């Protein structure tokens, strides 16, 4: 028999892992001060871009001697810009435990054809960071968005490493502590944890990363969109808001609005607390149901943003079809949008728990997952 539907619905059913829910207070009219139709090189445009950089520094606690730039191509643009400009000087350790990290491995192995090693782990597991050769450059993703597995802390990254660390922190920045002294290149995009708009990425460089840029020239050609140096010197303007090419001033305004909201909830501390509280709602649900589990095996590696779950009930005949059907039921009811597992990841659900999601909405969603699961088990039995 099909179960009764819960009485309460999430006020906002947006639990997508990117673009993520906008800040709960968001209204389009918040963007009415955007410098639309103005040059991004005029004082008004440059001031806004500079503010986006400096307020990012304040909220994330980025050290004063690190450079922060706004770059094209979202996180992908930022990360590949780092790979293409800095790698090749020494062997590289490519590290991946889900789809996005695997994409960077493909870049290194098939496109750049770099010398070095590849270290991978299955979805749900993490690579042993202690086993890496940190005299090489190390490329990794802090929070694996498609498996819900994150680096538990920066402890295993040696402070005195000779290589650079290139960290894709797209789904970690603004939700997790990032140990800046262990990260030479950090990238993320606006569309993730703060619920900003896509298109632009941020690249954060340690002094050692800048030294690499100024002392090393790759053997391959670099398109203008990737060039961070001119005549062997860093183009400092990029890190003051003089972007390589034209940014969307609407997206910039939106990001500034996201930063306003981030400050209003207590900055990074407040954002982490919100994500932790959200992830706990899901973890408590998982703990009290024996047919669902985290994809991440080790609780210490469980993400507080992209929480990935798998169904474990022995009655399920076709895991992929079952998970899809559950996500479809939830979407049809308008209680959860976009929570199917990522296309390359194991079947299951992925529920975004970053700070822009309200804890009450996750609390309202959990009984619906129960409902959709029971309904699907019943439908399967009846088929
Ligand atoms: C870890 C990670 N890296 C890279 C990306 C790609 O980001 P973008 O589409 O903003 O370039 C994503 C997007 O979900 C991600 O989660």
C-alpha cells in the first residue's frame, strides 16, 4: 500500500548542488545597484570588482599576502588556468576520488601529458594523502561534490612541501575551513556555496604560487584567457579587479549581495554552522533508517555541503532505476528539485546542505524521502 504523504513541505525545494539555492533573503531587486551598461574598467565597475575580492578575503580569512583574482570560466576556468600556467615545472601527483577530480586527472594525463603519478579512490573513499610525494605538485579537490567525500583537515599536507598544492575548493569554500598555509592555489566559483551566479571563478594564489608563475614558463602555448603574467611578472591588476576580459556586472552585483548575506549570518563561522546543522539533519535521518546510508564510508570525510546517499535495501531490484524514481517522485511533488546523484556517480541521492539552504527545509524534506522510498518499494512490488 502506498504511504500517506507528509503534511509539511519545504518552503524552498531547491537542494541542487550547483547552481545552488540563492541566499534565503534573495530578491531580484537586491541587484538594482548593478553597474549595468557601464564599463567594468570605469571607477564604478572596478570598485565593485575590487570589493568582491577584498570582501572575499575578509570572510574567508585569506592571508594578506595571497592574491585573489576574478577569472572567466567559473571554477573550471580558474582551475585549468592554474594547471596550464603552473604545472610541468616538476612531476605532478594527480589525486581524485570522484568526477571533478577525475576531470583534472584527464587534463593532466591526456591534454598536458604531465610526468608523475595518479592516485584515485572509489566513490565513497578517499586517497591516502600521507602516501603522496609532496615534493611534486599535488592537484586535488577539497570537497568531492559528486561523492560527498571531503578532506577532513589539512594536517596531512606538509608545511615544508617543495611542490605546490592546487586545490579545487568549489564546494568547500564558504562552508569548510580551508588551511591557507597548506594551499598554494585555491579555486572556486560563485555558483556554489553562496548561491551566486555562474560564469566567474576565483583563483587564490599563495606567494609560492606567484613565485612559480614568475619563474617558470610552460612549453605549451597559453591562450590570453589563461595568461596571468606578462614579461615574466605577475599581472597585478588582475588581483585588483582589472579582469582579463569582460565580466558580467550583474553577476558581480549578485556576488556582492551574497557576501552581504554571508556577513549577516556571521561570516565563515556562521556559514559553517549552517552547513553543519543542515548535514546533521540528513545524518540523523540516515542513522534512524536502515535502508539508506552515506556514500562516504568514513564519517570524518563526510561533506557538510554535497551530502551523497545510497539506498541499501535488499528488496531493491535495480538500484539506478530505483534512485531515479525516488528523485522523480520528490520532484513531481515539488518538495525536492535536482537531488538525483551526479550522472557519473553511483546511484542515489545528493542533497545540498550548504548555508543558503534553510535547516527547516531539510527537516521538512526528510519525511518526504521516507514517503518516496516506501511508495517506490510498493510500486516495485506491484509491478
Ligand atoms: C568540485 C567541483 N569542481 C569543479 C566544478 C565545476 O564548476 P563550474 O561549473 O563552476 O566550472 C564543480 C561544479 O559542480 C565542482 O563541484
